[in-house]
C-alpha cells in the first residue's frame, strides 16, 4: 500500500517576486514582434518567426484573452496605435512586454501618442499589463502635438491596468489617466521613469505633467517611480510656470495613493492633489512646492528637501493645504531649503486654505533648516479644537519663525501640544499677527503649556542627498544621483537609487529608523505550515498577507500565505499556508520586498529581506534526511493522537499510524539537497538499539 499526501498549493497568474517585480504566468498565446528581424507574413508564435509591426501584432491578440505580446529588446518601433483589447481578469491579463536581451524596446511615436486605449461604445479596456517598454516623443517640439498626445493615454474606461518598468520621456503628458465614464480604476503605475514632459503652446495656461489622473478615476496607485523634470524642457528654467507638475490628480478622483516615489525638479508642484488622496514614503526634492492639496488628504512619512525658487520668484513650500477642508500631515521630514531669491513663500508646512474652514492634524513632523515659517497657520479653522498641532519638532534657522499664526486664525480652533521650537539664538521664536512671541506669551495666547523652546541635538541632521550620493559610490551631487535613478530599469535596478533607501538614510540622521526584519523562522511542526517574521519596530498597522512572498526556490512557483496574527509586543507576524496542509518537498524562499511594510513613523522597509527553508515529508527531526532516526520517532509515539511531525505525524492528521509509516517507507533512505541550514534539527528518543531498529526496518519496510 502507498499513500501520498496531495500537493496543496495556490498558483497565481500574476504575483510579485522577492525583489518586488510583477511576475505573470499562464499565457493563452504568445505573439513575438521584431522590427529588425520580423515579417508580417510570419505567424509570430515563436522568437524565430516574429511579426514586424505593432499594428499587425495587435491584430493577432484576442480580445478577452490572456494573450501575451512581446517586443524584441533593442528594437525600435512605431506607435501602438489605438488599443481596444482587454484581458480576462486581473489574474489573467493581456501582457505586453519584452523578450531577448538588451535595452527596453523603444517606441518612437513622433508627435503622437505611444499607446492609447480607445473606447468602443461603453466597452471598457482593461486587465492589461505594460512592462519593460520605452516611449519617446521623438519629433515633438512642444508646439506640434496631435490629438490624444501622451506617452500612454488611457481614454477608454478600464480597470486593473498595470504599467511597470516603462520609461516615458518628453511628451506633453507622459502618462494620462483621462478616461470618460467610470475612468481608470484599480490600476497601478510602478517602477517607471517618467521624465521631461513639457508644453510650449500656452506657457501661462497649458498643463504639462508626468502623470495626470482624471476626475473619474479611483483606487489607483503611483508607486516606486522616478518622476523628474516634468513641466519644462531640460536647460530651460524660463519654461517653469505654476501650471506644470510631476503629478496632477484632478478634482473628483478618489482614493489615489502616491507612495515611495522620487518626485523631483517639477516645474512647480511635485504632487498637485486637487483630488486629495494619500502620499506616503516619497522623496520630494528640488521642487518649488512639493505637495499641494485641494481635498481631504493624508500626507505621511515623506521626505521633502532642497526646495527651490521659481524662475526669478522666491518660493519654497514643503506641504500646503491650500484649499483642502481637512488633512492629516504626520511624520514628515521637511529639511534644507535651497531657495535663495528672497524670503517670501518659504514655509515648511502651510495651513492656508484661502482663509476658509479647515480641520486636521499636524503631528510628529520635523521641519529643519528652513526659512520663513516651520508651520504657517492662516486658516481660521472649523470649530473648537478642529486643528491639532502636536509633537512636531520645528528647528529653524535664526531669521525664521517656528510657528506663525496669521490674522484669520481663531485661536480656540487650534489645539497645540508638545511641540519643540527653535530658531537659532532667537528667544521670541513664534509669531502671532506679525508680533514675535516669547515662550510665555505663546503659552498664554495658545494655551500650549507643554511646548519647549529648545534646539534639539540629532544624530546627523546635515545629511543631504548629495552626501548620500557619495556614500553609495556616486559623484556626490544631486545631478549624479538623479541621473542614475533616471537610468534604471528592471535589468539594472539598484535599490540604492530609490526613495526607500534614500529616505531611510535621511531619517536616520534625525534618529528615526526604517523598520528592519530581525528574524524569520519556519514552523514545520504544525498544519497549516507557518512562517514567523519579527521586525525591529511596530509594523502592525501596515503588515498584510500579501507582504510575505513565498516561492519554490527551484521553480519560482509562488505559494500564498495569510497573516494569521500579529504580536504587537514582539513585533512578530505569524503567517500560515493558505493550502491548509503541507507544501511539496523542496527548498523555499520567504521574502518581504522593499516598501512592503511601514512602522508607526510611516517609514518603510528599505531593503529586501529573505530567508530560506525546506520541506521534507517524513523527516521527523528536520535534518533533510529520512532514515532510522525518523523511524525511531514514529515507533516511539505510534498510536499517539494530537501528535506532531517530530513524533511521526507526517501527514498532519494528528495521529501517528500506518498512513505515516507508509509515507516514511516511500521515502526511506532518501535525502533532500537543502539550500538552507536545518532549523535546529530535533533530537528524538532512541527506544531501540541501532541493530534492533535496522532489523525492524528491514522486516517492515520490506513488507510494504
């Protein structure tokens, strides 16, 4: 008799690998296209018989399928034209990507769009993945764009669209979520280079941006991208206006998440959040105004640094609530102002609101080495205690203000507590209605009796991106740092040039650390199998089942685990196998990707963490071998209920019986080549002499 446990697994057609890249499997058909070696008379079904043009390649893709369209790396192509086809579902998408070696396939679209979805009646176009492609407006002059001009413009409503590892350069809008109807929903732009968008047709009114998100879009995520120099031509600072931005999310868009991006050198706003949304973990650098709000928003855990003037105009604002009725602004680092033209419009955090009602929280932020005001409060508020300003460290230069309240402020609507203010050697640091305030005057006026006028000592507050560049082997300049970040792709990814790593360096200078994984362990004794991951700080509010990535080391097959519990005292997440029983024998990697979790300071995991483990059925002491020691364990506890693997319950049914013995017999004297150290091999009680066990084994195993 032979009994083998069933292989229980969860296969995903779309998943993420340990390095955070999207992995797709399960194509219904693959079409290859090569402009250099292809011919449209070929069937396109193999790399040796590719078609030539993207138009013909698209005609071979079936609408409502999980077909793949792969472009040859190193080749140059024309525009995709009007794309009208959808995948089956988010887990069975149409996948448009690259094959071969070398640079991304290059789409030179002239002065027209590179890829655009077009509606057919009310039909949606979605369930798409665009990966590892490069788009360039190679004949665009800033004045000659055609209709629907953008690198990637999604005009048809659609859902579940992922744009990953793409480079889009030099359009009016590099990526445009501008669909009618229900807009673009549940879609993601990630790990792309979105660069140098510009428009010269109407410089005082036209809007050019790296990413535009239209009013009807919802639940979209912009993550881990490099958005640089959008809204103006390289070398032409005179192009910079208030109308062009790195990211522009329009009024009406809902639940937009912008996380862990480098957002740099925008014409004006780094993020123009007319829609509101959530911005976390971004590095916002060398923008005139980094974050601008017109709707409810959460701005948390970002690093804002090196704010710069507009062309000929004094400016340097970190986070501005401008017209938002409410906002949560927490755990941000706003440090080091480069603006030099004048002293106006230089505020770290600005509660402006055009003098209208506002409620919200400004807490646990650090504003350091800024000029103007650390917190500029201009809104009257919206009722008693509507605005909480607490636990902030406002450490300004000597000619600046810590907190500055304007004439519209209704004092009762503000609740201050536990803030620390300094401005060089000044003793009257804060200001109300233009009058400098000593600590006593400030406490009397604001009722903030728990504040401190004090210069704080930090670990290394002089850290800059220029110093970080030197640390990681660069030239020690922002230009070198951003050039290397702009030049990355999936094949040359360098985690040092990401917001996650750069921000972790900056935060550490102010005594706040990114979370790290301190331990990972595999529990083979229980069913379902489990993995524990312990962190250096509390990540309980962000840790999710999808954060742990478990794959078979040899095949890359993913296996889903669920977060069963989290211990907020030890910071340990306990993940159990979704399959419910055991995994197939083999070696496995458990990993968490950068950015997967954040701590209570909204600082994200900066590096990939992984550890290896193995599964070997009938291996009671978990040493990678099935031998007499394992038989010994089974014999010791034969007939036992509520048993464990180390006691011989190899099929995880709770009882040590002949089913377990038969499983052991099928694997006796075998061993697994393991890629990780055994997990503290368990000792087993030897109830027989070696000779006796060998005799029993020969008799019983021979009879099975």
